[in-house]
């Protein structure tokens, strides 16, 4: 493909006019769920930099054709940025011209949006809670009880008194510190504050008698700066005087402010003429090659940009399409953003805390399975309205089912005590189960089932899921199968099964088909999951956290073991702390034993070949001490302990910790009864007198026992006994 972009320049005045300061907007931004995150002080700093003549930076834009489907993904800039959280007050600058090409800002929207807020019309700016304004202005977080959410709308103004004071000493507008001159001010008392605001609030009001003639909206100065090349400075001062007179300044104010304001107008004129460089991605033409290759390039450019401090994703583009085509009349007048954010919040309560973008990814898999013949969206589809727009219609039309399927899966995972990010970490593994459940629930809704039949169906579905969700989520994690390509295969196969359900009319057969398919997928994982368990070794003591899920499962595979494992190992009553992986024989204890051996037999310790030096007096087989040291981190020397009980940094044997636990204070033999189901021997628990060689053998034996039972779990011949 030939180069699809060109270098270009525009003056800042032209750029902002395109963005909507005049007429309709032809410089837009993609509505990709990326918020405007700059703060009012950052806007001031940007304006200050421009007036001082400092660089603005380069933009990246994309020329979008008049008939391009992605026009639907664009919106104009905001004139009011609302962060009160009480209402949606964000308002777009202007309508978009229909059937004309426009430029879409891919990189630089934070800067352009900031300048629109600074130089836009009266009433443009930030609507923030008064507490937020207070924190911004004082740089201190407010303490104490939060009262009623009063808000103020701040517009960027010039404090003429501060301007005149600085100008008097420096006599050069470009040398002034505008962070002290520019202020956020309420310019309209009637509309600039909440109706029940107490007092004057944190922002000054330009209409108050004491502020008369003091604050001037920066946008008005922007408009007063004439677009002339060679203008007489005296003419500028006359413009400034007339401007101040219109503001009903006193004669004293007029004399004090006229020349400094004239200097600022000239400085703003220079800002207007500032040339902004940008790279423009051209709209598609045949010379670029195949349309598919062009679309692929555009999506890759999108997803490699860093917007608002975070890289865009394919899911952001999908989300944008969902918002465009969402049918709010089917979702209680809630738009796509509100529905997905609500689902995100509900799933977080079920310990499945993921981002809205991850929710969109999972929903995409559900839709692809049920409505798109198992074909996941590719980069070319993301640029085609006809390919992806149906997703919004289908998902909003079946939103209740999507929520029901997602909730069912996450509730079942929670009841099985499986936590995302702890026991498994693949969104894809959960997305597959959502699609699996959605297919079943959609079949139910398309049948004339009575209440009893629906109840029976859901119970059978839950039972089938309950029997397999542990192995699916965990074994797929251990097998390391997750990625885009593997998800394509899973979704494609599941789509075939879901489609075959249409031919079935019996509940048992439908559930059996789905259960068999899930079981077949789990069996396909067995080989890789078993290999993972058999090769699982922590190379360093900081890596033993990889044993968490294997040990967590293993403790639950035997009734007697579970009775020992669930005893809370803590010294005093109180709230439980999280479990973490710790050593049976502490690393410090093990290391001390190695040091003792190294001092006792230095010649042997230094012989890394395993050969006994001729003059060495030994009575046992020589040991490579450096090779033994890492064995303290093997699976067999690890177990799950409460965080506060962690003794990995201590040199004490484990029994000295256990003797302080309530359950073991009375009788020492209770420790042995506790240890046996956990496959721990007393030489391991009371390791003071146990030799390194003996501990090494015990570690190896216990590792083998744990691995053997975990393999049985993977193959489905051994199951958890803690929950039924």
C-alpha cells in the first residue's frame, strides 16, 4: 500500500473554526468512549504556552468521505464539560454537516477540546461541583462531610487588574504569567450556578457589582483580535478602549486597562496565526490498493494511539458502533453506555470486576455466536457499517437475555468461590460461557414453555454449568489456550451447536447437547493442562504465587484434607485475611541449614561437579548445596496460609507458629492430626532436627502427590468436595 497520509498546516484560527467556532463543524472527533480528562488548570497552561509562543504539537487527523459509514462514529467537540455526576449536561458544539467530507481528530483531541473551551462563546467551559472547584483552586482535598452537590459553570476569563499589574512591570504581553491572569469565572449569574447554591461559591461572578469591569471572557478577546497582517498598534488600542467602554468600565479602569488589553489582543492575534502542523490520513481511493487493506491499516492506527492516557482498543470501536445503533426503546430508554456501565457495576458485585471495554468484548463474542454464524469481528468489519451495525440492534433487542446469561455465569462462579484475577484471568473463558448460556436462554425464550418447564430448564442448565465451570475456567487457564485465534475456533464451534438447538424441542436434549460440547472442549484441554501441572516450578521464592490456584484446588479434593485446610491459622480472633502461598519450611530456615552444611563441609560445598575431593572426610554422599537451595520453592514445600500468619521471613520451624493457634494450644498431637491430611510429616513441620537430604526427599514426594491429584482433577476423575 502506498503512503496514505500527507503533511499539512493550518493556522490555529482556521483549525478552531473547523472545529465549530463558526458555522457547522468539519473537524470532529471519534466517539470512542474516551472521555475528555484535562482539568481547568491544564487548559490555562495550554493557553499560557500559546501566548508565550511555545510549541503546540502535531495533530493526526483522518479525512472521512461523504458516504463513509464511519461518519456515524463522529461527534463534535463539547462546549460544556460536565463532571458533576448529577445530570448529563455535556453539549456538543454544533451539528455535523451532512453529505460532506470532514476531518476526524485521531490524536490531539485533548488539546483541541481545551482550546474550544477557552476560546468558545460565553457559557462554554467546565461545570463542576463547588467542592471540585475548591480542590482545583486550592490544590487541597476538602475534608469532612460532603454536603449538597452545588455546582458552578466556570468560563475562562482575563482578570484585567492582574493583567495591568504584570504589564506595568514587564511591558511585553508574551512575557506575562497567564496562570495568574486567566481565571475561571461565572459569567452568567442566572445560569452559571445551581439554583440552591449557598453564598457566592468558590468562583467569582463577573456580574457582581464589586467585579464590574474586572473580568472579560477570553473568547471575546479572541473575536476582537482582527485577522490583519499589518495593523497599527494605535488602532488596536482604540479597539481595546471601545471594548472596555462597552463593558462599562470606569474611566480609571479604562486608563489602567486599555494598553495592557491592547497588548494582549496583539498577542492573541499572533496565537490565531500560529501554524499547526498535522498529518492527515487520506480517505480511501483505489490507488491505495484493496479496501480491506486500507481498513486494516486505519484500525491499526486507531488502536496504536494513546488517547486520554490509554491506548484505544478494538472494543472501543465496537462500543462506538453500539452507541450509534442502540435501540433505547427496547432497554427502558437507557442508551448503550448506560446499559453496559450498569452491567459492569452489577458484575463487580459478583467479584467479576472488569472494564466496560472488556464487557463489550464478551458481548461481541455472544453476538458473534448467536447472530453472526460464529464469525468474530475483524478489523475490516469495524470500518463497515453494514457489517457491524446489526450488532447494536441485535444486542439491544436481546439485552435482558445478555444480562441474564452474564449474571448466571458470574453468580455460579461466585458460588463456586472462583475469583477473576485470582483463580483465573481470561475474559475469553468467561465470554465463552456467556455465549453458551445465551444460546440456551434464547432457545428457551423461543419456545412456548410453561412456568414449570422454564424452571426445570434453568435448573438443569445451572447443574450442567456447576459440574464443569471449575475445570473450564481453571484448566483453560493452565492450558494457556486463550488468544484471538483460539477464541475464533471456540466461537465458531459453539455457533454450530447453538444453531442445532433450533431442531430440538426437548429440554433434556438441549441441555445435553450444550453439556457435551462444553465437556468435549474441556477434554481437549487436558493434555496441555496436565503438562502445565507436571512442569510447574517456581524459579524464585517471589514466584511461588503461581501455586495459589493449584493448592487452592488440591485442598478441596479430599474431605479430611479440607477439614484441615479450612482451619483458620491465626493467633487471635478477628477478621480473616487473604490467603497467600507460603513455605512449610521457611526460606530463611532452609537457607540457614544450607549455610550450616556449607561451613561444615566447605570442600564439598564448593565442588559443583559432585565429585568428592581426595582428602575430604565425609560419611555420606556429597551434596551440591547450590543446586538444593532452589528446591525450597517447590510445590511440595508450599501451602496456603493467611497473610498475617505468613512466616516466610522467619527462621523458626512451622510448629512454633502452629502452637500459638487456638486449635493446637492444648495438645501437640493435634498438629500431627492436622498435618497428615495435608500430606505433611512431622519432620517437615518440626524441621529443626531434620536433615537437608531428608527434607529434599519429603518435598519431592509431596510434590508428586499434589501433582497426581491435580491431574485427576484436570481429567475429571476427582472433584471438589467443599461445594456440591
